[in-house]
C-alpha cells in the first residue's frame, strides 16, 4: 500500500482505497483522485487483514479485482469500476462483493470525481442556506444579512456570508473589513465544475468569526452563473450556515443563488408603497424560492395613513411573517455599532437561529 498523509481537521484519514492490478484503470483512477485533490491508498491485490478495507471511507474496486474480493467483509461505500459497457457479468460480480454502484469509465468520470471529492472533504449535511432580499431599496437587507451571519457565528456555527449583489458596495465594507486579506468574487469569476470547499473557506477573509465572500471595488459587476453555482455549492458543502445577501433584480446569476436557498427573507418597510414594490420582488423571487417569508421594518418618513402593521404586510404579500425589526433602535444602531452587536437586531437574529432547524450535522465551527 502507498503511504498517505491526507486527513480531516480531526486527524481522521479521508482518502479512498483503490484495489486493482489493471495498470490503465489505475492510472485513470489516480488521475480522478488528483483532480479531486486527494491522494488515495492503492492495493494491487486483496487487502491484507480487515483494517484498511473497513476504515477507508470509499473503496474503488477494479473489475479485474472483484473475484479476489469475494470473501471480503461486506461494507458500504464500495464501487465496482470497469470499462466494458457490454459485459453482463459485471453485475454478478458487483453483487458478490456487495458493491453500492457499478461505474463504467469514461462515462462515469465526472460522477466518480465528485464522489471522491465528497469523501476527501468529509461532506455531511449541507449548510442551511438563507437568502435576504430587500422589498425595495434601502430596506436594510444587507444589514440584516450581516447581522444574521454574525449571530450564527457567535452561536458557534460554521458560517459563510455571501454578497450576491455586485452593486451593493461590498459587505466587507459594512463589516469593517474592506482591507482584510482574502479573495473576493472576481477571483472566482472563471470557476466551473466543482470548487473545493476547504480551499474556498481558507481563501476568504475572516471577519467577526465568519468567512465572507464579498465584491471588491473593481470594474467587474457580474460573474457567470456557472461560477455562482459552483462557489455556492462549495459553500453549502462546508455545512453550518450560509447567508446570502441578494439583489432585488433577478438575472441569471441571482437565479443560481436563489436555487440553492432553503429559506428566503424579504425585508419590507411597513408602508403601502413599499409593499407594492415588494410584491414585484416577491413574485420574481417566489418563482424559485419555495419558502419565502417577510421581515418587516418600520417605514421612516411615510405618511401616517400609509403605515401598516406587520401582519397586514404579510397578508397583502401572501407570505408568512418571519418577524418584525424596529428600524430606529435596531438597524440604525447596528450600522453605527457594527452588525450583530446587541440591541433589538441582535436579539432578533439570535431568536431567528433558535427557531430554524440548524442541526449539529450541518457543521459547527471547529
């Protein structure tokens, strides 16, 4: 067996075991492992003893080695890999060794590489992903996004805050970290396929105990939807919580972000004109997000006759009410003292995370 040094944060090895004597097949499997960022263990025959066979999170068995493994202990995570698409006997051999799947190269290469990468990263339950969008401009959606993310991090959860609004000026600025080291969106503009979760997490600025993917102050005003999909998928694989600050317009990039949300929050000032504007946003966002809820804030400067209570706002929009925020005492104070601080906004965010189902399986901060 080859010597392997890869492992997860707890020192547990997260590398697949390859069992084959087929040199060409081995080359292909090693290439896929390298593309997934992992160096596997390799056995050219049946493993000696039961330790490595049972401990490996994933076992890739070449079709040539199936007969030699007929007596091996049954376990999950065994994949039988071959090349001959027309060999009917491969299914019998898969049953004999208790394989979960039969894969034929090259057709299954992309699926197999993703599975190897999942194992290497120790992927568990995906992150609870919450998107925040303003019903109109200046509603306070960005402030609420930052406050929710900071509160999540304070509660000990692994947290990623994603700035999906290229015209918002950058959430790193709102968090006071515009000079912090780390990558911003332009660095990921050419991302395609799979982005490594660990590499993403380690490359981003760390502010207030969480990772932040923000825009910089350069000329780039959009990234391709394929890059948005790849980066957000990597963030979700980290587990924990992902908070996405969304633009009010719906384009190809924002649709990719919306498609990965578990829950959407629509921030609406409690006055009639804001509700009318929010109705348009809700119609567009609601086409993609199945669980969309309203967070109301008081309308500043609105005529008394146009002011609505929170329940009425939710009723007019036809959406459930997630809560109310007192703008003057919470949002404005947060902008002065830093999002996620104390006060009504901090209490709202702490209570929000107590109500939503963020389990330990989704990844607490380590």
